C-alpha cells in the first residue's frame, strides 16, 4: 500500500482536494506537509512513496509561477529530492506543482544556459479556466498507464509550455497534449504534461483532482448519468485514473 505526501507552501490551495483524490484512489495514508518542515527535516520524505506538489499560487507567484518554490528545492533540497527520485518512488506535480517541477530541474536537466524549457504566460495573457480534451503520446509514464484520452479542467495564467530553440525535449517526455485545434494557452507542440525519462516523475497543467467523481463533470446530467443508467456500470472518471495508477504502482 502506498503512502502519499502532499507538499504545500504559502499560497497552495489545492492540497486538500489532492489528498482526497489519493485517498479515493486507495492510498494507505496521505499527509499534507509544509515546505518549511522539509527544509528543517529532509528525512520526512523517507516515510513516503509518492510525493505530490498540488496546484495553487505558491508564494503568490510573486516572481513567476512556482519559481520561489522551485528555488527552495533547487538551492536547499536538491540532494534530498535526487535521492528520493532515484529510489523508485513517484513524483507528481499539478498545475503550480508542474511549474515547480519544471523550474526546479526535476523534469529536464539544465545545460550551460539554464533550463531548456519552462512554463510561461498564456498567449492570451489572461487566466484561463475551462475544460479541455487531452491525448497521450507514446510514453512510459506510470501515471498515464492505460490512458489514451482525458477530459479535465484547467485553471492557469502561466501554462504555456515553451523550449529554447534547438533544444526540443525527447518526444517520449512530452507525454500529454492538448487537442491541436483546442490548445488553450499556445503551448509548443500542444504540450499539457511532461514526464521524466524514468516515467516516475510527471507534471501536468490540467487538474485531475477536480474530476474524481462523476458529478464533477460539466455535463454530468446529460452524458455521464445517462451512460451509467444505460450500461448499469460506473462511468470512467478521467482524473481519478491518474491517482489510481500512482497508488497501484506500489501494490
């Protein structure tokens, strides 16, 4: 059975929902811990198998979304996180958490000029809050096993994935994409989620924790409820599947 640690910071606001999603997926225990506790006692990470950085506005996004959180990890916890990631454990970053993972170097190694990719302002230069259709590409991500398509909500202002010229990451890592005709933020190659080469670290801009129950679907009464009645079975719940994949990895 898996133990989950939800890592939060000032401004994080999706920690409780994410903890609920992991409990619903069958996690043995879920603990919400402040980043300051990890800074004081890094070995707290030894008691968990899954580390998740949830969505929100960590440190008010004062410099850039997720940047201060990422710098705390990069400057003070780099060895601790490296050891955690090398121990066959899982790391998930959702929205602001994805920004943290990317800007801390946990998804792509920096080169002489710094990070090869980042998440920046949407093309619209505005906060976007709606549901999107997503597709997976060939990948080895633990979190996306058995998943081909997803329908999930997004809620972000800095979700546009970009990479430096001539520094395109391996396509295997660009595991989750928006529909080409419905890219909500202008991300290069329609990227919505990125994994590391091991398949055990994954970050995505959409919020899977906001779709773990059929009634959270925006067309619940017209589509999902009807599907359940017609087939006398549970309708697939796209967001929950990601958490179930993570939990089942340790069973």
